C-alpha cells in the first residue's frame, strides 16, 4: 500500500536562515517604519529578497514608505490573500529584539555580505570562462579585490 504525502493547500514553512533574516527585516520595517527604512533603503532593495512573497511585500512597503509612513499595514495587502497570509505569519512570530538599531545593523550587514558573495561568485565564473579580453579581465579582477576587502570588513 502506497501513502500519498501530498499536502493539499498547505504551504510548508520556510525555516531557512535566509527566510528568517528576510522575515525579521520585514517585521522591523513594519514596526519601526521610517526609522528603519531610512537606514536600509540605500543598501537593501526588494530584489535582494530570495523569497518571492517577501520580495513582493518589500516592494509594497518601500512604495508606501517613499510616500510617508505606513499606518495600516494589513490594509496594504487587501485582495492579496497570499501576501496577507504571509504578513500575518511574520507578525505572529515572537521576536525578542532588545536593540532595534543593532538588529537593523546586523541584518543590513548580512544582506550586503550575501550580495557581495554572490557578485564574487559571478566574477569568479567569468574569470574561469576565459572569454574576456585583458582590459575586461583587469576590471573584474579589480572589482574582485574590492569585494574581498569589503567582505573582510563586514562582521
């Protein structure tokens, strides 16, 4: 007898470190609004979020925060049931954040580090492919050195 383990309509919770980092950043942004937005907007974009729902949520939050502050978070997601469900999930998680500024700083560092590591990986792939002329090769080698220095300086 074979058992079917398919879960119909139930979404598996993403418990990865990346999802936790993204969810926490969304929570901080919702709770602290402009205070957090002003600190992260130049370093973190919605495109930096791996989870598609988180990316969509961040786009909406960024758009609203550009206009001013967000007063009715749930209202922003009316008619978008999947995003509303995800926001509700994020808001329901217990978070023990004693120092918001420190949490924002740490998370921003993690996002920047991840972006730099991804760029470094792409550069290394290009260098290995050897389809570059000398000038192009020199440019990306210089960028690789720059990334390596930045990665060392990030906690």
